[in-house]
C-alpha cells in the first residue's frame, strides 16, 4: 500500500463510518416515529371502537329516544314551530313586501285548490278509495301476522311507540287534516 492510499482509505473509511452512523440514526429515528405512530394508531383505534360500540348500544338509544320522542315526533309541535318560524321570516327585511306582491297569486292558488279539492272529495270513486284504504288498514291490523308482530315486537318498541301514538291520535292538526281529506257526503 502506498502513502497516498492510506489517507485515501482513511478518508473512505471515515465517509463509510459517517454514512453508517447517519443510517443508524435515521433507522433509530424511524423506529421512534413508528412507535409513536403505532401508539397514536392504537389510541385512535380504541377511541373509534369505543365510539362505534357506543353507537350500537341499543339500550342507550332506546332510553334517549323514549325520553325525547314526545318532543320530536309531535305533529302539533312541528306545525306550531313551523308557524312560529314563518312569522319570524315573514317579518324580516324585504319578505313582507314579497308576500304583499305574491298575495293575489296566493289567493288564486287557494281558490283553485279549494275548487279542485271539493270536486275530488265529492267523487264516489274517492269515497270508495277512502273506504278501501281504511278497510285494508283495519284488516291488516287484525291479521295473524300483525297480531304476532305486535305480541313479539311491541314490548321492545313500546317506550318509543306509545308517546308517538299518543301524539298522533291527540293531534288537533292531524284531526283537521283527516276531516279535510274525508270524502264529502254524496247523495
């Protein structure tokens, strides 16, 4: 080996050693990041599974729904809230002027609707269709499969179904709608 080779090999060895140390540092840093990433992943995974398990907890949803269903599934409350929001919107900015401009069109629409409605509900076929729908509904409710479904499923849905049923049967707006859609007495 010549004298020029020793400094060259020494420099080459230093470069290789520096490269290996740099690679070792990068690998160690990558392992550390991977470990942190794995911890973060496991934490996120556990939170997600906990979230999904919470979503699928039927008892929790039944309790929440039964506590809130009376408020949210109430036709009278929905109509009253809609009327309240309509009043707020109707009094805002340019809306009253727009309503005033549309008023003749609205009156024409209401008059046309009333005329068509009165003709339709006085048709004998409408009365037959009404009776068929309500008769079929009653017949289905009295059928064996419906009775069996009620027997088996009702205890599960009762906390939710009872308040909804009460809201719908006592609703003044649904009673008005039913009276509005009932067939006219034909002679």
